[in-house]
C-alpha cells in the first residue's frame, strides 16, 4: 500500500511544497484507518504553510464496505479541507439526507460547492450561500467525468484568482462541454477556449 512504502514519509512531506492538494472520497477509500490517519496528519501539516486542501466528495459505495468508516473519514476531511466540492448525489447515500439545508449544515467549511440534482449548485464563500445555474446543454451524450471537469475548471479558476461564484460558472461551462462527448476525455479540439476570459 502506498502509505506503507519506505518512501512514504518523503512523499507526505512533499505535500507542503504544493499550492493546492486535491483528493477525493475515492482516494480515502483506498486506505485503511491507519493509512487515512497518516494522510490526514500530513495534510494538516501542509496546510500550516501555503498549501490549500481541496476535497471532492466523489462517493462510491463499493469502496466502503462499512458505511460508518466512510462517514468518519469524510467528517475528518471536512475538518481539514479549505475547499469542498460536494454533491447531493454523493452525500445522500452517506447521510440519508436529501434536503439541501441539511446537507449544507454538514459542510462546515469556509468555501464549498454543493452540486444539486438540478443543473445548478450552491456556492458557499465569505459567509454567504449563492445559487449558480448551469447554462442549458443542447445534447447530453455521456455524463462520464462531468463532476471531475467541473472540479478542474473550478479549481483552475480559483488558483487564477477568480471569485468562487465565477469559478462555479467556469465549472458549469466545462462540464457542459464534456457531457456532449463520449468518454471521460474529450478531443483536444473540443476543449473550450477563453473560459477564464469569459469570467471577467
């Protein structure tokens, strides 16, 4: 297992060298309790410096034979993360809560995005919640990687200095392009240009 290798200490220490560390619920499911504790400790140390931690809830039940272990791991990550990218689809199986307000109450982080079942999300930042609507998509071919695409554009926009609500618009735009193609990776020529410029 990655967190039991001789070079693990060096790998974990290197997290502090990055501006942003991104991981998901799938990442957490790969390790046992001891491995997750070691990873979380390293993230806390990295966060004391310049490093921001982004957590995508990305819940897959097959990776969590014991649901209580998943709940504990997620709660621990919510306590470490600077940015949480969540969805009603991910959190409902975990908590059995389908009401937006109930799920939002669980995400006690300064910055978070809760993607809804409708084509919209709620962005929490600076103590306020704002709803961000996705632009209509003319044709949905395959929703594979839509969430990952949203996260990529959101985090890229935030690293470029854009506000969370603008970053959410970038996430919606890229996801809207990706779902119009089959598979997780769209052709290079289909990658939209000027997403960041359109945020200004």
